[in-house]
C-alpha cells in the first residue's frame, strides 16, 4: 500500500505527464490522461515493490527519472519502469545514471507480482 506521500507523488507525476510532451511528442499541454483503475492498482503493487529494492539507491527510485509503461496482457498487466536517458545516450532499458529498468508482470485477478525482471 502506498503511504500518503507516495500517493501524492503518484498523482503529481500523473499531472506532470499530462502537461509535458512525452518522448514521441504525443502529449500537448491541453491533453488529459485517462488511466483505468486496474492499471493504477497494478502500478501501485509494482511501485511498492520497486521502492523496496534494496540494491537500488534512493536517488534511482525517484519517479521523475522514469517513464512508466503499462500494458494489458490478457491475464496479466505489465508495468515497466524505464529510466530517462542522459543527453547523448540512445536506446531504452538497462541502467542509466538516473535509474534501472525494471519489468513487472502483475496478475489481473489477485494483483500479485507474477514476475519481476531487471532489463539489461
């Protein structure tokens, strides 16, 4: 369960996403985002686990340094934390000075983590 400050950060992050252009330029300042409740529940489960990763330093857990991808996959929901890239870097995944790519598969029925992988 997210503590109140983490919930505040989640909603602040969603608000920032709505105001900033994404990596593909799809968002405009007037765009709104709509997120299904099942995606938010899966995100909360993944985020709680993400911030508890012992070998990931606190600065690399800052959501402002990530793009979060959420996908519906039949009986599971994928939640992928992709760290932002420093200027001049190309590609996705792996580890950057800002964070580490982490991929979760969450069961849609139980919201249990089925699988967690660290992308290289």
